[in-house]
C-alpha cells in the first residue's frame, strides 16, 4: 500500500543560498572563498528618487525673483541643514532662509514656476552572506551562490514570502500563542512557540513587525482568511509556518529542540518548500548530502512511524502495528496506547 511520506526535518545537509545582488553590483568575494554571516558579498548603489520645492511660494516672491535667492548652483551636492535659498528682509537687517531637509543633489530650477528639484543621494546597499559557508557560484548582477551546512524543518502548511531574521522563542509549547505575548522587541524577528496561533495574535505579530511565526497549527478558517487573494505565496506582511497543520497541536519534541538550539541565530523561511532553514554546527563539513525532497510516496510497512490525517485523531503520531492490504486499512498504535484502524490514505509516513 502506497501513501504520502514526509520528512519533518533534516540535519547536517547542504543547502545552496542564492544571495541576490543588484545591477552593476560590486562583487566582494570570489568562488572558493569561505564566508561568515557578516561577510559582505556585494555592494551596490540605489537612487531613492526626487523632491521638488516651490521657493516662490515659500518666500512669497514673484517667480522672476527666485533665481536671486538661490545660494547653490545646479549640480551641487547639498546636505541636510545646508541653506539652499536666502531672502533678505527689512533692508537687509533680517533674512529668511530655506534649508535642505535632505542629503541630495540640486539638479534643476524651473524659472517659470519657481520650483527647484533635489535628487536624493544614492544609498549604498550591502548584501551579506548570512551564513557560514563557501562561495560556489557567482552570477554578476544576479546572485552569489553559497553552499552551507544547515538543519531544516518542513512545515505541513505555510504562507507568505521569503523571510530571514533572528530566531526567538515565545510563549509555551503546549498553549496557543496570544496577542499580548508579541511586543515591539519582536520587530524583525522570526518567532517560534505555542501549539498554534489565533487570528488576533497573528494580527498583533504583524502590527509589531514580526517577520514570521513558527507554531504548531492554525485553524483552517483563519488560514483561508490570512492567505492573500493571489494564494499562499502573496506578501501579506508576515509569514506563517504551522508545523503540524490545521488545528492546535504541539510541535514534536525533536523539532522543538532543534528550534531551541537555533535561538538567537539567523534563520531563513523558504516558502516554495514550506521550509525553515537553520545553521548547522560551524564544524559541519560541506559534504555531498544535500537537502532532499520533503514529500514523496512510500509503501507502508509494520513499524513505520506515522502521522494520522483522519479528523478524529488529526495530527496524532503512532506506530504501524499491522496491515490489511485487501481493504487498504492500517492498524496504528498511538502514543497514548490507543489502537486505531484507518484507511491508508488517512496517514502519512514520517521519514
């Protein structure tokens, strides 16, 4: 009898991180280099736009007089607080000034409207490695490929886009996460904990700037409300990994311990594979054991560890005791000792 098989986690496997770089980036590394999370792999410059200012209105003068108030010439670099225009008042005893509210370049003056235009100074963008690893590939203007030894956790359901951030624990393993447990201190973090999360709690996490939540489960109706109109890969401001699936259910001890071991480390959510990627030991070698497919089909056998998908015992784990091949039924002993019989389609093998 064939059914789904799932890997809940993988340890000490090799994963390829493709760190995106911008056009005309200055690549700072070479193939073969070993990197740490703080290593800058590329830098680039991004222009942030323009601002216009109506000097005629500010000074209350005719547009023909604006050119006489300007103290900077076109093409000049101007820093925040520097005087751009000056108007004398009371026979020169007083003056009115306009100071630049930004760092930028004075790029144009329109004598017909009295407006000047400032372009923001380019901002330097730095792409960091984010992991301990080795540079294996460089595609200029596209990405830098880094192979790293990692541990992975595969979630039954998830939504959201790629995220990364420091991993922190919140709440209790066996109790659903509550809204008041999320604070401003969780901004930019990926948090884990709880047997599930409520809609109110997830909205609170979103409001304080949490990157992603890793928890036991989520109610089906809430999941549907939270996924965007374009599906589960839409950016709704936060990402969610419900390890055990729908409903409230504790994260297994093995997976929870893996999360705790990675606390305060930089971790990554990969939505395509519903996968949380965590750094392995720094001493882990870059072998040939790459991340495997997390779902596949396998034949059920006596002694297999399985997870029940049937409504009455959803998300409970057990061991296969016997098989009724003719009727495609499987006898499973749950962790609490209860023996149940379910169709083979109502379980998945835990690899």
